[in-house]
């Protein structure tokens, strides 16, 4: 099963690139589609939404810029919660505060998903 990656800024792009170099089957998404292009050239598959990434993967790494972006990606239209299911794992590397992490945890937990803020 592939691994997902949401958020391909400076840090996310580097982390996703390492996964690809290690042979991980990767599905990626970014608000700016252009950011996915170098990773697609390396073998990743680009998704049209965070929900599409979650649908294709059992585990997703997330590297977003701030709490506003994190909440939008999880709770917004086409967001993570639209496809979250029991056993799914959300590994958050984003720069978020404790309150945002708690909101995301509760949303995922209601669907039986796991949350790790790394």
C-alpha cells in the first residue's frame, strides 16, 4: 500500500524525496500543484485532494505551514476527514500549536484513525 504526503514546501518536498529515493510508493498533494511536479518526475503519483491521498493510503505524512493550513486540509472540502477510516494513520510534522493538534486528533479519532504529532 502506498504512503501519502501532504504539504510539499521546503521541508515536505525534501522528506517526500527521501521516501521516494528509498523506494516508497508515494502519493502526494500540495495546494500548489506545481510543487508536486518534481516528485512526480521521481515516481510519485499526484492526487487532486487530501481526501484522494487518504483514500489511496493507510498512512499519510503531513508537513503544513501553520494551524490555518492544517485545519483546512483536515476539515475543509476535499479534506482528510472525507476519506478517514478505522486504522488510518495521520503523522503530522507540521508547525502547529497544541490546541490545533487536539482538534485534529479529535476529528481523526471520531473516525477510528490514529494521530501522531511528530
